[in-house]
């Protein structure tokens, strides 16, 4: 069901106020200190953001993806890392919503909706990023349990999460498991073996995780027995939401960079007039705003298609591809417009510049988006 536009606008306005009042004053300091924003996350929980897309019957707000992308854009315009804290959680919740058994939904979604139980998504491995068919993590059946062994990497929220949506190899192929664990560095035989240092996207952890014979009940198989061997299919479909999220994030970062640039261009004077009056700067501002507008329209279009229950890998791929490249270019242009001060750590421009490239890589690199888009187009235009 599409969300009532008034409800959408109300939530977006609330999130915008939260960003202006609580996020912007502290974002750069927390990011430079690589500090987890406990207080901001507590407010996000109070606002119901961890349950935005979780159905009301499971305790969530039950809002559509179009609302979600608007919320993500607002948060990312304040501090992109906040959207990272939400995204893998929302993807895990979405996997449960779409593929979970009734017991899995009832057991996990209500706690996820409040943010009491936070989710992460663990697909990538040291030798399997783009090439998910190379996954080595193994889940071996043993009675009514599975024994999981392997090394996972790039697990965003991996330490603080209490639920891992894990892709592992079973005799039937790749299977998705929903494994509850204790938040922290160690839980049973699961260990956070390394915290990966990053260029940007700081304040939340991205970790390497070792699974050293962790025993989990067979009830953890997403979708029950019918889900065996279908993990790759499930996760690829969840990635559609992930890519739309990345596109929305890119719009947020790009908007923040553009707005800072257009403000600065009217304040900074050279040769006796504001730099906004120089044609070279005007051309940059025009291009930045045009790219931002196009990115936002592509993002909304993909969200609407997904909300309508249609396959949208082409549209999600286009939105992710275009918006992330646009954010990267807009962040760079914002730095150029700011001149020397844009290169200091005293303004958030350098943060946008460091955060933007992640969107080009995450949820499938842009090289891969092009392949996904082309594959989808070829399927839509078969020869008679
Ligand atoms: C900060 C951060 C957070 C992340 N969080 C998560 C997470 O929470 N969960 C998770 O599972 N993963 C996560 N990832 C992993 C991310 O999804 C992968 O990094 C990404 O899919 C690329 O995989 P890779 O790094 O192994 O690169 P590779 O697959 O090694 O690719 C290297 C280069 O080769 C190119 N390439 C590869 N194959 C092809 C091809 N067939 N054709 C053309 N070009 C190709 C790629 O585009 C890229 O340019 C995260 C990554 C980062 C950086």
C-alpha cells in the first residue's frame, strides 16, 4: 500500500528537524573521532526509523520505499554514516519480510522494528566480493543443526548487530541464514577478527568476522526448508533495495555538497564580486543541480517500481549508477568551488568528498551495475 503523502511529508519533516538540530552540530566531530553516535541512534530508534518499512502487524511503521528513500536522503544530507547504520538492518528486515517463515517474522521483526535487535548483512568474503558464486563459508548440516565455518569480510554493523543475515554454502547451494548473536566482539564461535579502517563512512564499524564451527538451529534457514539453496536469489533481490538506498544516500550527500557550494559561492568574493557571478562557477552550479535533480528522479522512480511489486533491477541499477557518480562529481565540484577552505577539516566538504566514493563501490560496483542494467535491457528487448 502506498503511504499517504501527508504521513510521508510529516516523517520527512521530523527527520529534517532531527538532522538540523541534533546531527549537523556533531557529525563532523564524531566522524573525525570515528565514534559511534549512540545518542543519535537512540533518537533514530525513538523516531521509529529502524522499523520504517517493517509492516505494522510486526510493530513497524509499515511505510513504503518511497518514504524510506526520502528519509535516507535527509539523514545522508546530515551524515551519511547514519544511513549505513540503518541500511543493512533494513535489508535484513526486508529479507525476513519477503522470504521469512511466519515464525521467523514473528520472532525477529518486532524486535527489529524498535531497533532493540539490529541487523547486518554478511555476503562478502575475502575472495568473494563481486563474484558471489565464489563464496566459501560453509554451513554443514548436522542433525537439526548447521555448523558454520568461514571468514566473512566487510560486515557493516557486524560488531553491534544482534542478527546476521548470512550467506553460506550448503549441499543445495548458497543458503541464507538468520543468525542471532550477542552484540560485541565475540559470540559463541563467532569472532570479530578485524575492524577495517576506512577513508570515510566512519563512526560505524565495518569488520571481518570468523565463524569457527558455530552451531545454529536449522530453523535459522531463511524461508525454512524451501529456502535451501535459494540464498543468492534472495540476497540479489534484497540488493535491489540496497541499491535504491545507496542512490538515496548519494542524493543526500550530493544535496549537502551542492547547498554548501551555492551558499559559499554567494559569500566569497574575488575580483570585486561574489564568485557566483563568475560564469565558470555558474556553469558548475547548474551542472551540479541538474545532476542532483536527475539522480533524485531516478531514485524515486526505482522506489516506486519496487513499491508496486515490480522487478526493478534495471531501474535500481540505473539510480545507483547515476546517483553515485553524480554525488562523487558534485562533492568534487563543491570542493573546487570552496577553494582552499574546502580542503580543510573545518568544513564538512572534505567529509562529503571522502564519503561519496563508497557509493560507487557498495552494493555492487558501478562496473557491475552497468552489466546488470545491460542484462535487464537485453531481456526486455528480445529479438522477435
Ligand atoms: C565500506 C564498505 C562497506 C561494505 N559493507 C558490506 C556489508 O555490510 N556486507 C557485505 O556483504 N559486503 C559489504 N561490502 C562489500 C562490497 O559489497 C564489495 O566491496 C563490493 O561488492 C566489491 O567487491 P570487492 O571489494 O571484492 O571487489 P572485487 O570484486 O575484487 O572487484 C575489484 C574491481 O574489479 C571489478 N570487477 C569485478 N568483476 C568484474 C566483472 N565481471 N566485470 C567488470 N569489472 C569487474 C569491480 O567493479 C572492481 O572495480 C562493503 C564494502 C565497503 C567498502
